[in-house]
């Protein structure tokens, strides 16, 4: 991983898979990388980010998403993959799909 703030780094190495820990990890990852898509969350140990994002939104956190095309490591193309970001820091990613209402 890139240089994470010290508090983010400690959250990211936590082996706990509880919803609480995963929500904290999602926030830390988005802060660190500006945006994350579903496969990137999975690479970081969060297998189902959508329910955790839903919970964070329900708690009052503003998290937006865009849908993008993603090519996985086998070369398969996946359309409509969610990329999550904080609305005050939109992702700087080329070729993203149309923004979807959060």
C-alpha cells in the first residue's frame, strides 16, 4: 500500500472481519486512495463493500459512487462496477461511467 496515515495503517492491518472494522477500513481506504472500486476493496480484505457502504450512509456519511468498466486479472471485462468516493473529493480516474445517485 501507499503511504497511509498512521491511524489508517493500523486500521488496515486489523485481521478482524466485523462490520464495524470493515466500515472503519472502508473510510480509511477511501481517504488514502481518494476512491476505491469493489475489486480493490476485495483485494484489501473487504469481500462485500456494498452493505458496509449502505451502513455508513445510514449513519450519515456522504459516500457517492460512479459505475465503471473494470478488466480483471483474467482479462474479463465487467461493466457497472461501483467506484466509491467522498463527494468533496471526486475520483481522478479516466474513463469512469456515468455518476449514479447515491
